[in-house]
C-alpha cells in the first residue's frame, strides 16, 4: 500500500505549509458524495491521528485513514497549472468511472 506525490505536488504542499506557518503534512481521504459516489478530500494537518497510515514522499508526510486507503491505494497526487487554473490532481489507478463534472468517482 502506498500513496505518492509528484515533485510538483510536493513543492506546492511545502509552499502551503511554509505560508501557513505550521503543519505536519497533508491528509488525503474520500467521502461519499456526488453523482458517482465518492469524492476526494485534502486538508493540511498539524498532527497525525492514532489510526492514520502515514506515508512520506519528497519529505512531505501524507496521512490517510484506513477506510479511505482502500479506495485510494496506489494514488499519485499531482499539481497542475493550466492558464489561470491550478490545483491538485488525483491519479488513482482504482477509479472505474468519473462523473462528467469530474468531482466524483466510482471504484
């Protein structure tokens, strides 16, 4: 089981944490929502929870709860900038389908 970041994503997370002035790393997860069933969650965290699985990539700690890990195992988090739009992109090998708006997915 593993979660990884691209170099660009790691640089962006590091920049956010530095601007924030504190933080242990990034929490990734999933929640039930949207027309396809699940959506990704992403937040900056100051401490890991006891049940978290912790991964490290390019010096960035990534925390994931065990229930979410089942759906996002093997995912690579990337950061893309296209014109005026920028954001994190989940490259999840487990996704079977995505909704038309790209906000939710099915495993």
